[in-house]
């Protein structure tokens, strides 16, 4: 069968008959088979009948001697002994070999743990699945005893490709109608912003879940629960994000209260005894609520999902009560393939994780319709095949980037074929991105094709340069994400034991739930404490040496506040997830989205670090929004992509001229010009601040002047510390502001200006809006600029500090929230940190500052106050080509002052290298010390230390420490302190964090030594 044939099968009809699949395969296979037979007959001299075959056989007698003995039975026995792996249960395997034949694909697979093998034959429709030797699959097959092989066909068995890429159930069924949209939706989340309809659906879900959780039966209690939810602080933020008032929300959901009440009255019987003889009140009866928002990660199926409600129920015809997933929908009761498919996927996942489930419940609350959904073989098979196709595109690795054939614009994000439906495509939020890829590929479509019509309309505002920019940066983002995820993968949760993950420094294991239940904004605080007995036993583990284990007794060395963790039990992975609220030596408190105390209180827990991919999604969404057909996106495209130069007006309003004079009086000539140029820009301006030239002082003056002009200002940067540094300077001038972001990540001195503190008394979206709009200045990191407030508000100016260190696509989001912007930085200092060597080679370290840097857009600050003339000359010779100037003669000739220099000279008179290093002579302001072969000495010392401590068996690893160089640094520091230099005035810089920590550790050790 042609593989593309099955890929184009309609998954909308999930009730395909098995015969349909078989007939389709028979038609597709008949032609190549007939062709093969014709070729066979055309072979010259080929025997045409039995007599000719007999004669041909007689002629071969001379080739075989009487001693030849081909024991075919023995060969078959050896073959059977070779393939002993049982595939009748789910196995995670590597494909050892793959052979494609007419109508079948024969695989030899090897269990990844046991290393045993099996032969498995794929039959239609599975032969269309994308497979390759060496790839990992999860499979379950039926055994063919006659041929001693396993088979996966239309009736039995399944094979899951890329099983370590967990695709959400909603993504799978969302691709039922358009596979391409399913992939784009997963990649560019955020382009399709939250709508009021989605928000209403979320609220109704929560009201129903609250009703079931609290066993409410009276309509008045249900209404009260809904009103309590709408009045909560968390709901105020939700409503603000979708521009919805509380009154509007109340009006939208009030019609659902009686529907929820009817559902409870007719179908939920939590207090009723489950007797077989009792006459049922309805076709579906629910007797117990087992879980709410149950989280399932099912690596066997390569799926994940959250079940609205897990219930114990009985449907018409059932003999007994059984576990079922309940899926709630608030829209029209369509009973569509998408909705039924979602329930079936939940059924399949629940069975894999240990439940016994054969049906689910689909509830359409708006129309009060409720029905059971049973997944038949065809539905399950087609859903897994669809999941495989989506996963193929989502998990497809980047080709060899070192290959001469590698093309960044072609090899990064392959997509499924587009839909041909103008009505649907015209309403798709991803239509611009979808058609952008097609136009870049120069795809031709016939006249009348929906995509051709849609493309002409959706891309009319974009030039080829705009499309090339988008494609290029999408590729760079994928390259960087691929590199960032190396080392630890989410698959380690099911491929490695908790002990191994612990040894890798990625998990805290063997914890008990000691405190729980405190609820805030519909989240639950859980405190986990180390189980002393279990963790102590790790130290005597035979599988892991002591040197491989991190310190288990101090959780604060492993986790940080606000870090995202996956919470698993010894029996099941990923039962919940959340962020660290507080962490101590032996316990950690996490804010989870569900209460684990009811069903997991006595379990043993493991907490794993989670490397989120939100940064990739954030960056992709930013370049996706840049394609929008809007005035703001068009303006940024002209600046960022077309590099349109700025224009200026160099006048300050007369009303603030006196105040402007006072603000600028302490600035030098270049700083004053920079501030006035920025105030007068019509689009943007750059401050090129060389080291020590007072960039921050200039920025503060600019902010003060803009405040005097009653302009609103968004202050952003790549790091929290950079944003906080600017805001802290504003406190001197009594300028008020709001700092967005987690309190745990911002400077404690700014806590009273944090969003949390300033909005803590807001209970409505209107009150939130009033507080947000009342602040003239707002500070946030670039990655935090997707805050709802910045979507709804436009600032007069956006100031980006340390702009040369910001990844180019990351800075787009805050710029979208402003009319004008100012970038401050130094392109000759640190560029954005790029982990992928290939991405860096292709230009991923180009900051927006570097891209826009031109004489007519940039104000240079050359006058520095930090370095004397010797150090300045060094900087000029290496980077600045003579542009860096000393502010005064005093600055140029300044040198270190040693209060007790004579004492130092006497104490270390024989150590000329040290005296030269710390000398106060101007000419010795820069000293290079040749440490000779200290690295080898450091290795020798490290090896001897391990021998003395009895450590053995540690695996070789990269070394980022040099004990001997650290000792030299500390020796110089101590000499400076002896000379009367205060320790807080001494700075140490090292290329690796490990070396910095080594120096700090040795300093503290030396301070405590008598």
C-alpha cells in the first residue's frame, strides 16, 4: 500500500468497518502484485510448467552430495529461541531491523530493558506508519502460533511511534479535521488567545467540579458555589484577562445552574446504596466521585490528559458499577467524533495506568444531554494512528546540522498537508502562519483550492522579506530548543528509576505528604518531608556509589522557590505538578492544582525537576504575532524586518522645560543628547553605552523626564536583576511603579511595589484594571511580558535595558505593548546566551540592538568614569577602537590605594609576583599571571583527596574547577585584605560557576581557620 494513501484516510469517521480497511488494502496491493507476476513470466528461460520445473530440478542434483544435511527443523528451532520477547503486553522496544514487503512490514524489535527480541509483522492499515531502524516504539501484538510471529493488523494490536513524546488528548482529537492545525496549535500556543467563550466554559467546569466535590444537591447551594467562585481573587484575574466583567460572567453562567442541578438530581446518587435489585432512575447513574482533574501521563500510548471527573457509575445494561471518565462540554450537543474521541482516549489511558474501564460519559451541560461512549476497536485504532501522525511532526528531530545539505528554512518544521475547505480555513486563527509556510515552500495549488484563495487574502500584507524573517527565526528557535533539552528528558520519568534520577541531581525521592489542604485561588498547598529511613538506605545502595549521590538531607540545595516540579508516587508518574512555595533542609511546600490528600496521602512521593518548553513557545508565538495584519505588528515589521530608520523631533514641551533643565544638569554632553534624542523619537532610539559611561544614570534621567511629560513607561530587560536595578534607582526620586512577576524572583526591597501586594485587595476585574492603569511605570522581564495587562494596555515608551543580551524574538512581546521604544546596551559586550553552536553560527546571537545599530538611530555614550587610562587603552585596543574616553584626568590617573603597603612589602618581599600583582603603580593596573601547569597539579590533588576519603568508581566527567588557580586567587585576595582593602571592594570573575563556588568555599574555609 502507498504510505500516503493511509495518511490521507479520513479520521472523522471513527466507525470504519474492518472490511473497509481490508478492501482498501486489497485494492492498493493488487496492482504491484500483478506487476511482479508479469515480470516473473518475462524472465528468460524461466520454467513455465511442472515438467520444466522437474527437469530444472534434475539438473541441480549434481550440486548436492550425500553428506549434505540441511536440518530445517533445527533452523526453525534456533529462530524460535532467538525471538523470545512476549509482545502480548505493552513493551517499549527499539526497532532492530525493518523489512517492507507487498502489504506488510516486518519488524525485529528488542526490549529496551531485557534486551530480548521478537519478530512482528505489521499489516494494513499499520504499514503506513512512519518507522525507521533504531527508533523507539511502544507496541502490543497478537501471537501467530502457526508462523511463530506477532502480528498487528486492523483487528488486533497497536504500535505507537515516538512514545516518549506525550501528545495531549485534546491535541490529537483537535487534529481530526485538520492535522496541520493540530501541529500548529501545539507549536504556536498563544496566537489563539483566550476568548470569553473559553473562559465561560472554564468557569462552568469549575462550578460543576465544586458541586460534585462538595456533594451539593440543592439549587441554592449550587448557585452559592458559583457566586463564591466568581467572587474569588483568582477569578478576577481570569475575567480581566478576557476583558469580561463579573456581571457579564454571572449572566453567562446563570443558565447553567439549573442544568447542573438537573444533572445532579437525575444522574448523581452519592448517598444511594448500590444494590443490583434497585430500579435505576436514569440510563446513567453516578455513585461516587473518585477524582477531579485526574492527571494521566501514559507513555505506552504516547498520550497525556486531564480528566474532568473520574466517577464510579453504572450505565443501562451494566451489571455492576465501574470506573469511568466524565467529559464535560458546554457547547452544542454535537456528539462529534472529536468529543467522542476524547472520551475514548481517556478510557484507553485509564486502562493502561491500572484502572478497568470500558466506557466513558459525555455530558453536554447546556442542553442537559448525557450519554455513554464506548470505544470500539476501529475508533481506538484510528485515534492511535492519528496520534502517531501528529507525534511524527511534533517530535521530528532536527537533521544533522553539520551536513552540507542542511537548510535552516526547509529542514526544521515539516507540516501535514493543508485542508481544502475555505469556510473552515478562513476562520482558523493559524491561517496566516499556515499559509506563510506554504508560500515559503512555493507550493502551487489549482485554481479554486481553498488554500490558494485564503493565501491571497491572509498574506496580502506581508512581503517576501517578512516571510523569510519568520521562517529563519522559527528555525533558529527550534535549533536552540533542541540543544536546551539535551541532558535531561521528560522520558527519564519512566525510563529511569527514582534512585537514578536522584543521582543525576534531578529529583528528591522518598518523601511523605505531611501537611496538605490549605487552599488559595483554587490551588492546594502540599508539604512533603524526607522519609529518613528510605533516604538513609540510599547510602548503602549497591547500584550507586556514595560519590554519585547528591546530599539527600538538604532539599534547599536541590530546589529553588518558584521552580516547577512533577509530583509522582512510587506507583504512578505525574499525578500532579506545581511550583515550589518554600523549601527547607528536609521539607518542601508545593502549590499544586489538585488535592492529593484524599487518594494519595499514604503514598511515597518523588519530586522531579521539570524543564519547561514555555520559552520556545513564547518565542515562536512572538514571531507569529509579528505576522498579524494589525497596525502595531505592521509598525514593528517595518522597524525590525525592513530596518526602517527612526525620525526625531528635538524639542521638549515648554511646560516641562524648567524641570527638564534640572533633571539634565548632572549629565555630561553625550548623556544629555541621548536623553533629548530619545524623548524626541517618533519610533525608536538606541543608546550605545560603552562600559562605565553611566548608562543607568542616563536611563534614570530619561525616565524622570518622561514622567514629567506624563508619559507611561514599560521597563524591561532579560533578567530580573536588571529590571530591579533600574527600579531601585527610581526610589531615590520617590517615583512610584508596579513590578510584575513572582515575588520570589524580585528584589525584596521592591516587594511593596509588586503586583501581588498592589492588587491584594482587588476582588473584581474592574478593580484590577483600575490598579493596573493607575501606574505610570511598570517593570517586567521580557519573558514576563505576556501578562494580560500588557495585552490590554499600550505604553508611550518601552525601555529595554541590557538590550544586547536579549534573544531577538523575546524582545518583540514588550515592544508590541508600546508606541515607541529605547534600547540600551553595548554590542561589544555580552550577546544573548545561545546554547546551540549551529544556531549561533546561523545568527541566533544577533540581538535587536545589533540588528538596528546604525549611526542615524544610535546615541553613543563614550565618556567613562570607571577605568584609568591603562585599562581604558586595553579596552580600546581590544574592542572599542579608541572611542572609549576617560571623563577626567583624575579618572585617567586613578589607581588602587593600599593603606598598609609597606607592611605588605616586608611580609612578602621574596614573592615578587605577588608584589607586582597588588602594586598600586598606574602602569601595573593590568597584570597577567602565568600559572604554568596548575591544571595537572589540580588533578593530582583531586585524585589524592579521593583516595584519602575512600571514594571510588566515579565516572569521568568534565572538570570546571582548578584548585591551584583558586588557591592563587585566594592568596591574592588575602594579601589585599592584609593591605587594608575591604573585602567587599574585591571582585572575582570566573568563566564557570563551579570555579566561583570553589573560590567562595575556600574563602569561607580560610576565614574559619585560626
